[in-house]
C-alpha cells in the first residue's frame, strides 16, 4: 500500500528556480478553465484554476505532512506493507525538512519513495546516503543530462556535480528511474546516449523520455507559449522511434511520454494486432455517440472501434495532442457536422459542462454532452513500472467505462 506524502511547494519558487524548459515557466495569470469538478452553474474551481498551475501551497511543515500520513495510515491499517510517495509542487530535494520527514516515516516502519526530483536541492551528495539510511528505497530522478555543464545551464542547478554524484549513489543502492525532457539539439543524440551510458553504468533501473512541449496544441494551456523561442518540438512519430531505439540499445527499461512504451505496447496496447484477442472482454456498444479526443489518441481509439466493428460511434480529434488538456478553445474549432447528437468528452478535460453544451450545440442542434473516464490508457510515466498484463487489464477496465458512457448517453438519444 502506498500513501501520498504531499510536502507542497510552488514551481519556480520551491525548486531553486525554473528549469529553462519548465512547463510552468512564464505563467503570469491564473486562468479559470472549467472542468468536471466545478459546480453545475459556476465555471471555475480549485482544480481548474490554481490547481493546474500548482500554486496553492508553499512547503508544509513536517508535522503537518506526518499528520496527513498518519490519518491515511489509520484508514488503511491491515492492507500490507506501507510506503510513502513523497511529492510536491516544487522540487522535493529542495524541501528543507526532507531528511527529517523520511526519518520520521522510517520510525513508523514506512519506507519512502521520492517522486520526481531534479536534485537541485542537493548541494552535498552524501544527502543521498542519509536519505537511503532513512528508508528511501526508490527515486525518480530527472537527470536531463549527465554533463554537469548542461545541467547547470538548462536545469539551473548550482551544484550539478554533487547532484550527479547523488544520482549515482541512488543508482548503486536503491531503485532509480532516470528521466529527461528531450530538447532537440541540446540533450538528444550523442548527449542522450552518454547520459544513458552513465545511468546504465551506475545501475539505474529505467529511463523515462519526455517530449518537450512548446505550443498550445502540444499542451501549453497556461498562456506561456512558447517556453523556448526558436526551438521546435520533435514530431510525435519521430519521438516514438527515438524511445524504441534507446530501449533497444540499453539493458534498463525505457519508456516515453506521450509515446511510447516498447515493452508493454502502450499507450493503447489493446489496439495492437497481437492483443486483439482481449477485445472480446469489451462490453457490447448499444448507443450512438461521437467521442472527442486528442490528436494523438484518435487513431488508436478509432482502430479499437473498427476492430470491434462498431458503426454507431465516430471518433473526432481536436488539434490538442493531450486529451486531458483539451479546453473550450479546442471544441470551438470543431466541424459540428461531424458530431452526433450524443457526445463524449474526456473526463479530465478542462471544459465546463455549460461551455461544452453551448459550443457543441452552436449549429442549432441540441447535443447531449457526457464525460468519459479520466483516462483510456496508461501513460509511459506509469507503465514503466507495470507489466503487459497490468496495462491491458487497466485499459480494458477504462474502455469498458467509456462504453458505459456511450451506452448511457447514446441510448438516451436513440430513445
């Protein structure tokens, strides 16, 4: 059983300054989007305003974090071995009470997992040893590059040599998954392979490659595009091939986001021909609806419905590449002649129900808008620690939730 220990923190403030490529860099105003968590007649809530920019909470006192963990622990007694996933809005290595917190957790026989950290708070590499002694047994470390000069320039790391030494100590003693946002012409090519060489030599268990986003359609919805002028993001298909290539060259597990996981076949592993047998476990589709999704997800979802020989459902893509980052601006660009009377939008999209109904009925046809499940597949960030069976099981569960939504909203139209 894994509990979340949220230490708080604000990007840019509680991470020793923004990395040059940070998603949250250049954000000036907090925009209210609207989402599934808003009140029915009010656009805006904590999730779709301050929540998306992660500006709600500065670093918390360690006793506050421990109280939250203890409360969660009491609610999950008897559910096996407990670990704490330490996360926050800043860089958790910059959390001034990290060693105290892990030591306190260790006293309760709770091991710790350090969520994504760039290691920018590590000015003494022996901090890694102390954390391991405090029960830290897993780390996700955004290394970016094993070249300290590149880390100093791009990660804004004031002590890159110490951070890299700490990364090596973690690799040699516990489970470390490296990560890198791939900036074309900066840390790809030979630089990426040198980084992977270092990680493999040190004993890392995996590497997550993250495609750099620099435009609104790629996911920058906070009015801060471009993050880096003069740099074009790698085409998605090209990035996917890079992930496959790096995975074939190294012994540790490699996956990518938004594409792909070569080991599980994700995302949308059930769309692969070799997994077609599992489609028999998807419920019959009895409703008629249009599914609105992202540019990346559409071909996969369409392929699944084609394999199921379902004619009552069509899948329409917006220009946005990530479905959970779809906003009302994306819906406004759709050709409504392609949209059926019942419409399913992504569960986590940043669109209020009022906006969705207004925009999708702008041609005079009153459309019924429902929400699908939060996700339909497993992103490479999660699947890197999962088996093929885990991913397929999760996708079947999520896709059946989508079919439930189609049947519910679609049958209401048919009747």
